[in-house]
């Protein structure tokens, strides 16, 4: 088995970035979901209610961000643009962050037709992974719950045999994509090693309405969630992919081998 794709999502719910290699730090893939858009109450917003977010591209380089909208509007943001300390909410967690100045928020507000701010999670912030699934100190960025999401190519291929209109892997926004295993084999893993980094496979990823957004039309449909609900429902919900917590830092490279260290009993 091997690693066939690495993806990061610098800003939660905006477009992802495909990588050939990645640095893994204490948060996960370096700069993965370290930025986020929040409303006037400081609560995170996502494609669930604002599908247009998925059309905004972003590149990051040492904290310098370059945004591009579907209408080719561009915006550059530097670390110096984050000047105010405030508190924001992401799911059940409250996190101390740095907020960008109002002109940055205005650019996004114009696209979303909603007043928003761009915020950054600095190194000093600590958001704990759910201890029900990882009972040790492990931070996570603005990801929904865990530092990594893994899906196998075989699982997507199996799903697509059940759909009238196949979907791409991007619908599910995984950080790591693997090949060389059977469909849903990742469900049976408990500990794995990718390259030189060990991971705990801690929880199936329950899927939401974001997976039903057509990336071209931005309209919600029923698939693939309807089909997944017919055969992938468990105590966590309708699941596809596995959430991982890393046990060390280092580097990942496309082509790295996947070694299963322990399987679910």
C-alpha cells in the first residue's frame, strides 16, 4: 500500500491544495486549517450554509496567503494583517485567535454577502482533540475534530459503482489518500505508519451535507449521502473515511509506504 495524494486546506471550507510532500507539525500538516472565517458572533462558517466558499482558492507560503475568487478577484494577506486577539467558536470549542483587520474581512464579506472576519490560530492556542477518542494531549487546528482524514481509493471506487453520477475524491476533502488496499479496509486499521510517522486511527468520519454540494453548480443534491446512508450507517452516523491522530512530526511524501501496525479487534 502507498500514499497517493496529500491535501491541505489552509482556510477551513475554502479550496484545498494538492501537495507532493508535506511537513507534519504538532497541529498536523503544516498550515492545514490554521485560518478560518467567522461571523459577527465569532462562530465559524462553512460550505454547509455557504457553498460559494468552495470556489475561493488559496495558496500559502510562510504565512503569506494569496486568495483568488471565481471572478478572479485577488487578495494578499500577511501575518502583519492579524492584529486583534479575540475568542471564536468552532463546534463546541472556544479558541483564542488573532483576527485580521477589517479590510480583509470586507473582501470575503463581499463574496459571501455576509459580514465575516478571517482569523488565525497561533501556536500559543491549544484546541484539544476529543479525549473520548484520543485520551492524551493532542492539539488540532480548525479541522472539524481531528488532525487527519484518510480515505482509500478503493473505497471511493466502490462508492462510485453505486452512483449514477460518480463523484471525485475532492467531495470528501481527505488529507491523505491511499491505494493498494481493499475498499473500506481502512475501517479495520487501529495503528498505521505512513513514511516514518505513526498514526492512531481513532474514529470513522461521519459525513454531512457538504458532500452533496456540486462543485460546478454549487447546488445541494441528495448524493452521495443518500447512497452512503444505505450501506455505511453506524453508531457515528453515515461514515466514509477514517480520522487519524499523528504520534510524531516529520515529513510525508506521495509514494510513501503504508504499514498497518495494529488492526481493530
